[in-house]
C-alpha cells in the first residue's frame, strides 16, 4: 500500500529521501516491554523451576501480568508511531506526516524554507541523532523528532532547494 506522500505526488515530483528515526528513539519503549516480559519469565521460572505453588505467587503473577501488559501497550503504541510517520524530501517539497486514524501533515515547498535549525545534544552527537526545526515563509515552524543523521537530512534539503532554484532559473521562473 502506498504511503501518503506517494499518493500526493505531483506530476514530475519524485521522492529524494526518507528520514529515519535513530535507534535511541525506540530504546525506552523496548526497555519497558523487556522489563514486563522479564517479570513474566521470572514468575514462570520461580513457579515451575523452583516448584513454588501458585497460591504463594498470586500477587507476583498478577504484578507480572500487569507489567507485561503495560510494556506491550507501550511498545505497540510506539510501533504504530514508527510505522505511520513519514518524513520525506521530494523534488518540490518537504513533508512530515504522522497519524494512523487521524492524519496530521505539515508540508512546505522547498523554496519557502528559510531556516533549518539543528538541536543536537552531546549524546546526540555521540549516537548520531538530533532534532531539526524548519522555518518557512507562510508555514510557521515544523519541529521534527530525534532523527538518524540529521546533518545528512539537512544537506539533502539544502541540495534539493539548490536543484529546484537551478531548475526554476533554467525554466525562467525565478521567484527568488
């Protein structure tokens, strides 16, 4: 099934780049799921490995089930966010789309992007992630979550803007 951007491409418009989330974006949801699953495994081994009767472990089992359910919900919600979020640079525009049932999109023409700001912490520099903030004429601000290799994405946006300006000049449509 084609994504939102594929469905909305204009004639002659092509996808240049799809941005990805850094692995650190999934660290805590995976950690919570792992802790919940580990608590279930621990209860299983205590009861069946050590032979402790269920009556003595009832509170532990229920606590482990609640922990596993909470961890599963957190991970499932996170996976839905990962699957339904699109951050794409095309030959004409930048698109940030999120949402499964309801859809929230922020789009800006490449020639309307005035400023790209990078926020990268020490950990972000070390682990290769950071946030980009795009400011554009008439569109306000688009704040992106922590992405993998934000400097590369910034370079791709700048190169696409430059290519679009060159194309406009050759066609005699210089709007700058």
